[in-house]
C-alpha cells in the first residue's frame, strides 16, 4: 500500500493506493489524524484502492469523527468500485461525503 499526501494552504489530499487492511491501516490512520491535527480540510482519494477491510474503514470513520468534532471538512474522492462496495455494505456511503473528483469536493465546499 502507498500513501501520498499533498498539502496546500487550505486542504490536504491523502491518496491511497493498493490494499488497506490490518497491516496498512495504522499508516493510513496516522496520516489522516496528522492532517486533521494540522487543521487541514482532508480529502481522501480512494481511486487506487483495490481492497479495504474493516480496519481501513475504521480509520476513515475515526478521521471523519475527528473532522466533525473540529469543524473541518472530510470527504472521500474518486472512490474505487472495490472500496465503494465495502462502504455501501456498511451503509457508510450515506455517512461520508463522496465526490467523483477532488475538484467536485472542493467546489462543494464553496
């Protein structure tokens, strides 16, 4: 799994590629919480995710809850079919803000 973070003055984009599972989810969690700790709006790019398990979903939920508590934006962008199926099974597609692209997510916040 690969985690790449791009920061601007207003937001951070955390792009995940590969499998987000019990072994890799602590890295995802750490990066998401660090970005939120820096008061960034966080957009998680899931386009490259080939698999996500419950530990990966738990990392996303924890970050979402922290963002809500802090009053910062948290959204998922470019969600792969594999990741979307898991989110739909858990009914989290109704909880997370999900956008087809980063541009759409940014525009929705204006």
